[in-house]
């Protein structure tokens, strides 16, 4: 039986039939798919007795330093690595590989099923020097990655030209000089995340972080909106994030960003513009490296404020919290479950660990019915290695349908986990 891709565009539902969907998405009669979906393919030797995340085996391999993983609105899995973007079904079978020169670093999908991928772009800027090829950070917009038609690169946002705070040619070109310690090749676009209205956030980091200037600092989040021509345009930069000094409203060496919406698709998605970020740079003293930033509508317009509710730590209900000082060393990936659970997942390359929090900041899950526990049960885990509950430089995390996916970079694999309580 052929599977269909359900595409929700606002309140309009359209059904798209894709050729060879049996191979792409599996079918009800597929034993491999049935086993994964119904049993999780958990190894009985690796399922712990207590409430915890159990490994789903086999892990997916065959990647070249995977950097990110995302499960889309089309329920396909997208993995970025040194080769580009791999498109997989939920049984782990690779359907397609979209090659990107130099590899890709992060990926997301909007509700129209367009992919956005952060990577690099080689270009000659004749007005600067016709003999120099610049390797600049970029975001690619890709259509039909799910097989609905021929794959198309429909838009490419190239730094620094994709930043509208650079109002003229001079401001766009003055750092295109390799003798400068802040030249544009040192800038990175680290992550991309989508909102309910299909706008996207792009996190950026780099060496030039002067505040109070017309040109936005490198360490920031940029907002893009699609124009009538289908091209994405930078409408603003979230400059309230301090690029230099740690606080509950800073943005220092941002490594990842996630919004509060995501698959599965719903008719009514939250219009909340809030987001969560992770701050890298382990050499800098940053007490709180994972931040929840609230977007608040005021009479003066939209304001971005710290989520101060996370500071109210109820030690009678949990032992540890998202906003514990020095909780993380080098967080590299963050995901929000966007379902009724509202869980937050963080991977940390500094501790080679996966952390799980509730939306109130409690680390762990509430005790299940019949449990003697009185506080949230900590289900975070990790450690350096290649075992089923170990990682080696993880850099991306995703959640879909009770399964957590981790891009375990230096183990060249996508690891998958499920709570033991979800097997019941």
C-alpha cells in the first residue's frame, strides 16, 4: 500500500502521491518498518529496568561526520554531513543524497516542505578581486527533497549579502579582505529553524561583535521572510542578544537554535515567536549556555525577553534544572518536542551527553503512575565512547513520535532512543 505525504498549507490540505513510495516510506506489510514502529527494535540487553532512555538498534551508519538530524513535516528524516543532505525514511533507509560542496551543517523544513540547509558557498566577487574565490557561509533553500519532483535549489542566502543591516555596497564588502582578523570567511551560519508562518531564524557567529552600530554584530539571530517572488529576505536581526557578555539574554558563539513549533503537522500551530539557543565557545566563562528567549508583543512592538520562569527551581519536585549554573560545557544541539510533552533536548560535545528537560526547566520526567519517586526522574545520559549510550562529539538532536535522534558526529552514526515507559 502506497504511503502518502500529507502537506498542510495553512488550512488547505493537499495529498501528493510520490513514485516509489513503498521504497521511500515503507508500508504496512514491511516487516522492518513494523518492527521499528511497533517495538522500536530495542535490544533487550540494553533496556534498563528503571525509567530511562533505551537505545533503538541498529543505529544508522554510513555517514561522513553527521552534523545535524531533523524529522520533517513529511515524516522523512534529514541528516547533514560532509557530503550534503541525506534523505531517509523512518526505517533508516536512504532514499536520496543531495550533494553540497563542502558539506552541510544544519537542516530544517518549513510547512511547505522546503528544506533550509546551512553550508558554505564558493564565489568570485569581481568588484573586490576577480582572482579570489571566497568561501562564504550560506543558507540553501531546496524544493522537492522528499521526492515530489526534481530537486531544485530555489534560493541561496550568501553572507554578508544576505544581511540587510549592510545597507550599501561598501558595508557589504569592507570585510572581504583576508588580511583582516575579522574577514567574512570567519563567519559561520550555525543553524536554521522555522516558525509557524514559515519565516526562518538563522543563527550566526563570528569575530566582529561591536554593538551600537548600524551593521549588526556577528553573534546574532537573523529573521527571514519569503517575498512574493519566493525569495527569502532578511527583515531584522535580534540585536538584544548581547554578543559579548554572558547573561540570560546573550548570544555568544551561538551553536544552535530551535523554535517551539515542529512536526507533527497540526491545523492550529502556535504563533509563538520564542526560541531556544545554545552558546558554545568553551573557552569563555558562560554560566548559562542554554537559553530560552521569549518573544513578547507589547504596545511598543515585539520584545525579546529572558524566560525568567526557568529561574524558579522547585527542589521539592526536581534535583536538577536547565538553568543550573555551568550545566553545560559545549552545547552543540537543541530540540523542542513541540507536542503535548514540551520536552527540551540538548546534546553537549563537551560532556558527550544527551540531556532532557521539561518546559518548566526540570531535568527529567515526572514519575509515572505507580512510581515511588517523588521528584522528576533524571533520564539524561552519556559519556565518551561508541557504546549504545555513549557519544563522541555529538552535534545535533531531533525528536519525533517519542523517539530522540542524535547526530553522533565522530562515531559517524545517528543514534536513536526511546523512553522505557513508551514501550508499554
